[in-house]
């Protein structure tokens, strides 16, 4: 995925922010992470197909469908998305990750009604913590959360790399294809002198994005959020309803923000709001007391850029 300037795009497109039921102003869950040439669609709830249309995002951008658990607000959009991608004749393979215990639910959703299925969909049932799939984007990982049904959070980890230093490359006489050769081999000989990659570059930390939906506080929440550049996390309730949140396996805005602060998160996106809250300023104020980084209280169709890389 490229922007108008031909540069790769890394951003979150918020398609819906409601928990349990949609409201007049909030559609069911739906989150598309646009990551260079990949598109990760997390928890497509009811109406996600239409929300993609309103967001101006074609179904062909989806390369991965990631379901955290099989409550309706997190998966009822799967039939529409799969059938739309088939109708649009999406040619690339699509990976669909979901808790293995819900394999039957996914089958029902995938084949909910008659359609001409042309989509190459590879199912990836998740049984344990660990890697889900990998590719040019890095590694997509999953960890089991604590909810009333089996639920997993996701973490996208880009490998660490190196940033080339133009002045040092020029001084060493390394240009054009020689740069790629140096990156590939780790060293190159120029005019009888061996130039190593470490001499003309500096370490570049890979970026990390975490996606945490329905759960009460547990170790996996912290493991997923650790050092994330972008954390998308449920904040179903406010602190006054903390007992209710724990009973039903959810987080409050304060808890989510505290996790972000303790884990060194850079941009925090709160979402999955109970319909009892017409105004979300209370969520913002509560979270701001715990987290002093970039705080976003999500609204439908909002776009949130993945923050620029940390300076070396």
C-alpha cells in the first residue's frame, strides 16, 4: 500500500468502536492495520464491509483476517468480508487467524450462505501462545487473554534492521546496487578495502503494534503491549465500573492507560466502548491521568498513523 507520494503506508483505520451492540454513532468493531504491502483486518464485526466502503479502503487491501474471539461484535462481519473479497476477485492468498476452539464457528461464518467462492483463504487456528504467521512485515504473534470465552491478543513485530548513513556511504564510495549488496552480505570490498555494514549504518529498531480486545488484566496484556509503538486496546468501561469490568472480562480506560504507561507504549488507542457511554470525554480524562504519551480515543473512520521510528 502506497500513499500519493509513492511511499509505504503504516496506519490504523478504525472501522468501528462499539462493544456488544452498535449505536447510532458507533459501528461494531473493525480495525484495519495498513502495513506497507499488508493489510491486517482485526475483529470484523457486523457492518465492516460497509465501513470499509465509507473509509475508502478496497477489500483487496486485506491480506490477513485476525479474530480475537467468537463473540458477535468481533466476528459477525466475517461472512460479508469473505464474500465481498470473492466478489471483487481478490487474487492473493488471505490468512485467517482465530482461536482453534472456535473452528466450527468460523466455518459457519465463512459459509453462512450461498456464494461463488473464489477466495484463496488459508485458515490458521490458534492453539497456543506464539507465532501465528510471518512475512515481509515480520512476525504476527498471539497470546491467550482472560475472557469468558477463549480469546487471543495479537502483536505484530517487525525485525530489527539497520539505517544506512548517506555521508558514510559516500565517503566509502558505495552507491546504487553496491548498497543492496552490502546489506545482503554484511561487507563489501571497495578498491581493495573491506567495508563492513556496521561502519556505514546504525541499528534500527523494528516497530511493534499490539491489538488487545476483550480481557481482564492478566500477564498476557502486559506481554503484548511491551514496548509497542501503537497499542489498540479495549476500554469498555470507566473506573467507576471496574468491578463490572472484571466480572465480564473487560478493561477500564484507566487500566488500559496504566498498562500503556508501564509498558512504554508510544501511541495508545482506546476503543470498544460500552453503549452506556454517550460521551467519551470521561474515558479520555481518566486515561490521561495515567498515560502522558499520544492518547487517542477512537471514533469510527478515524485514521491513526503508526508513529515514526524511535530515534537511535
